[in-house]
């Protein structure tokens, strides 16, 4: 029986150097392979032409190169690009490129499916199959950076972890991916251009604060009333708003970094004055920004975008209370742009 070959991309540069030494080769070969894998995005050992045929065969005998493949790409009339990304084990996740006049943002996935059960989300229907490993997350960013250069003639400017999965449930791999994205051997991106968007896992928000991360934090809140939030995000039963609020206060004390809240206003669910008041009350303890996001429906179910009057009411009251608010129009409406829709089809 052949031993299972290891993914060469799981090795650090130092481990690659050690591997070559253990094979009686010069350690610097490890640097060369690292460069092929991470700077030149090599997908096979054959292309590593500064290595001899023998060395390439030796690598082939020990390792595989697991890489993602953009299986299907949809382009919206508003410029949004959505990728269905096939992983080495044939599972599929999604990543999206969202261009505006000032920036191009990558929205990336952190898990295949999701263990949380938000009622408005297409990904929730897939259930959690596995965590993405750091290089699968990194590869999504590289693929979108390439698309940004190809179609918009500029590099990627921002990243949000707002695709499939709950990033804080895959904490270590997400942080390793961010480390690579921000490193000088990776994409050299500033952590201030990266946002981790969580549904709100209190313990892990505190851990982020303790780990003194430099990226931004966004919370998908959608309601500041426990009863309402539990009905649309059932895990709120276990992580109630009081726990979330305490964790966010801890985050703010440690980082002094503004908190962004992602918030969809749905007709008949959270479109009343009491909902806005609860939101203001929840987030006024620290400098906050609320993104009111237009809903991209996933089916003909209960979730319908609220009327313009309700959005105007939110904007008015939030601004009166000194909270920064932006209204985000839904992008890619003519493609399957709601998170999880394309992967559900695949
Ligand atoms: S909204 Fe996010 S956390 Fe909730 S089920 Fe969907 S992917 Fe998971």
C-alpha cells in the first residue's frame, strides 16, 4: 500500500528546507519550492524548472499540491464576479469580487457549509462539512486578486470574511490565512483592509482581543432583541445578546477599534421603531458603524426586504444618536450572489 502523500503546501518554508536536508539535498531548494508555491502559484512540480528532473520526481513521490480551482464564474451586469471554487476533495465553496469606483473587495469563505442555522441564509442549508485550511482561504484571495487585475486593471484593495461559514469557528486557520495575506511573502496587504465578519461568538471575540489582532471586526447582528434574534439566528439562544455585548465591550477596551454591525431590515421582522431603539441601545457603548444591507432573497420564503420608509427610519434614528450608518445596495442580483446559492446548485 502506498503511503498517503502529504500536501506540500501545508509545510512552512523551514519545514521545506528541513525536508531537503533530510533527503541529502541543499536546504535552499526549500526556498525555491516555497517561492514556486506561494509567489508563482505553481500547481504542479513539473513547472519548477530551476529544479532538476530528479528533484522534481522526488517531490512528486512524497507530496501532492492541493490547490483550488475556479469551477464556475458568474459575472453580474453591475461588475460583481462570483466564483464557485472546487476544492481538492471535490467540495465547493464560494468567493465574490465586489468592485466599486474606489475599491475592489473580496468576500471569501472560511468553511464548507456552516454549523450555524441562520434562517435567512442559503449556506445554512448545506450544514458544515469541514473547515477550510489556511491555503484554501489564501487561494481564494489570490484568485480574486488575479480577477481584479484582469477585469478591473487594479489589485484587490479589501477583504471581508463574509462568505460561507463562521470564521471564528475556524479560528486558527483564518488567522494563519490572514498572516499569509499580510506577510511580505504573501500579498503584503495591510490588516486594516481586512474585516472578519462574525455572527457573534462571544468567547472567540474575546480571544481576538487577547490576540491583539490588527484587522477589523464586524458583527452580523440583525436584531438587538433576544427574542427576535433567536428566531432568525437560533444559536442566539446559547450566546444571548448580553454575552455578545460583554465580549464586544472587552474587544473595545483592548483594541479601541470601532465595531461594525451588519444589519438587514426585513419586513415584519425587525422594521419597527422598537427595533431601531434596541439597536442604538446595544451599540452606543463604543464608536460604531451600522451597515444596513439590502437583502438578496434566497427563495420565496418569509424574508423580504423592508420598505424604504423603514430603512429611512433606521438611518434617521441612528444618525441622530451619533452612529455612523451606510446603506449597502445588494450586488450581483442577476447572478446567484446571496452567499451559499451557487454552492447549493453545485
Ligand atoms: S449567515 Fe453566516 S453564520 Fe449564519 S448560517 Fe450563514 S454562513 Fe453561517
